[in-house]
DNA sequence: CCCGATACTGTCCTTTGGTCCAATAGCGGT
DNA sequence: ACCGCTATTGGACCAAAGGACAGTATCGGG
């Protein structure tokens, strides 16, 4: 259920040069600053990691490295020149926030409070563009969406034998979430997640979560 | 960018029936609860408005009404059964949060703190699906996706980075085989299967066998 | 009011999955 | 002969998954 600690939290800055921009330090005077590639052995629970992108290398690569280094910690990316598509890619890779590297200290603190409370930070302008793109893209392609549509309808059929909650966990499993993640997402205990998954296994006649994923994703009949 | 007021804030619940679910009240005992359509004359600055959707009417319509009633206040929508497309529509209509109506009190408070700090609240599961949809739509296939063909060719691309043996085990994993089964199928030790799978994880940047299955089956980019 | 369905949580335990460190062996190219 | 890649295996160790057994709480009927 994600520990929400009150005030100041552990902040870790990671930048290519190993130096932080003045505004970061202004926002978080007590933060730890590291160079990219530095080994991180253990991070306090709920730590927030800020990644200053190195413009000369692909962002996903840098993020992957950082992920390996810091594990499950929440990551916020600071981009010198925010980019729509890049933000998308990074969000799908699991970052919790994406904001302009030139933000004010007040803004940075605001971002921190949102992300540490479990939210996502997306600049409003970016959000608008993102939604616009998504909406038009989705409203378009009525024909191309047929395969997915059929797939999701079939999935709905398969899932219709499940209770509401069971469907939620089943879908989460099918997208690759771990029990712990699902528990966090739904605000319940890992134990309860297991309970739901267990009954889903029975109802859909699945052996394990991978089979369940195949069933939900239409790769295999139940 | 937005006024951040400190602790407890004004919370307004709007539901079709005029009643709040027990968990809402648990989270915000001092909240004001109103029925949809009730006239609201003035709202404290920074108030947070929660809208419980009426399943029998189109959501955008309900939101539009509420917008008229509460003006610029931040709105969080509570959905009984969260829906991808609905969330999209509502976010583009300006809501600041979208979450499951069955969330726990702790979660609701968390959502409140995020939104009141200027963030957006999107359930993680929803975020994932939303991003998946966006990504596939944005990486729009100019050749009007031949459904299966493209998928399998893309899968082949993804697997091309692997050695022959690695491809075999990757495919076996993707069809739901356990390590023991794969070992038997290939006539090698379970230990060796693990070794192959381990290197596949690295090469395809997968976290576990379920992610690997999603990648191989084209449900997720590597 | 009791009952069944749903949701949620706990403990104990076993099996599986995954990583780390380490080693052997064949094969092709320089 | 040496190097790099691939395939193979061992052992130790830890984390995640899943089953067994049990319990509480809410809600909507009959």
C-alpha cells in the first residue's frame, strides 16, 4: 500500500556530468547527486530518482541502465527540450514523471510531492498534445482496429465468467504486472491479489499466470 | 502554475443518487455530498470535486454539466468499471484524475493529494493500456498492418538478436512452458534452460518470463 | 435473519523462477 | 595457438508464485 512518508524524502539526482543544475539544488539542498553509471547499492524505500538525460544517447537506453541501478524506485526524467514522443516512450518504460529541466525549484518540489504520493507528473501542455494525438489516432483507423477489437471482444467473453475484481487482476496479470505491483495498483494486499488470481486460475482453467496471460490475450483457448 | 494549499482541502462529492459510497466518507468524513444536477453557487478556491458516474448516461454529458456547475475546479472521476477510452475522453475534457470507485480510503486520499498538488491521477494499469494504445497508434504502420503477418515478422525481428538455442527457449517460454518442460523438450538440464532464458532476458530487456512472452507475442515492444 | 457471493486478509509451506559465480567444451576465425 | 561466441552444467541463494487452511466483513436477496 505504498508508504507515504510525510515531508522530506530521499532525493537522488543522476546526471551525465555528475553535477546538478542550480535549481535542483535549490529545490532539494540535501539531495544526493551522482554521475550516470555510478553504482547504487541500496536506496531507501520511496526514494525519488531524477534523471537528467544525456542528449547524446538514446533516452530509453539511459533509462534502462538507471532502472537496473535503482530497481523499483520512482523515476522522474528531466528533459532539456521536452519531446512528445520521447515522453511517451519513457512513460511506457515506467517513469513516473517527465518535466522540463529548466523548471523552477517550486515546480520541482511540486513534482516531487505528486510523484511520491503515487501520481504521475505530465506537464499540462504535454498532456493536452498527448491526448489529442491519442484521440485522433484512436478515432481514426476504424478498419485497422478490427483485429484488436475482435481480440478484446473475445477477451471480454473469456473474462465474463469472472467477477469485477477478478477481471481487473486478470488483466493486470496479462500485461505483465507482478502480484506486488497489482496489489499496489489496486490498493489491496498481495495476499488478496493471490486470492483473486487463484480463483481466476480455477475459473479459466489456467495453470499459472503465463497461461492466464495467453488466455486473456487470446493466444490460447481457456 | 497553481495555488498549492497545505493540508485538508474542500472536498465535494457528486453522485447520481446524492449518496456517497462508504469509502469516500471514510476518506473524507467532512466532505460535502451532492446529487447530480444540484446547483452549486460558489466553491472555495482549490476545491476538489469528485464525480461518481451514472452508468446509465454518457459520461461526457455528465462531465459537461458538472463543469458548468463548478467552473474551473479540479475534477476527479470515479468509475465503477474503469474504461480505457472513457478515461481518454474525460481527460481530454479536462478532468484531473480518473480512478476506480472501489478504491480504498487510503487510495482516495492519495489521489486527492496528488491532484491538489497539480498532478494528474491515472491508475497505473490504465496508464499502461493507454500508453500501449497510443504507442501502436503513433507508430502507425504506413502499410496498413497485415495483422498476423506483421506481428510474426516483428516477432522474428525481435528474436533475431538471439542465438538459435535462445530462440528455441524463448518461443517455448512464450507458449507457456515451464523450465522443466522446456528442459525435457530440448533434452537438456533445467539449469541450462535457465541460463538461456537469463541471456534472453538481457538481450530483450525483459524482466521475467511473462514480459518475455508479451514481447515474443508482439504485445509489447522490447 | 440467515445465506451465498464478493472482497479482503492472515500464516505456513512448497515449488518455480531468476541471479551470481564458476567451470568445461566445441567451433570458427586471426 | 589464442580468442570469442555458443552451449552446457553445477551449486548456492534469494525472491516470487501458488496452494492449503482459516478467518472477517459487506451486501443483496429470499
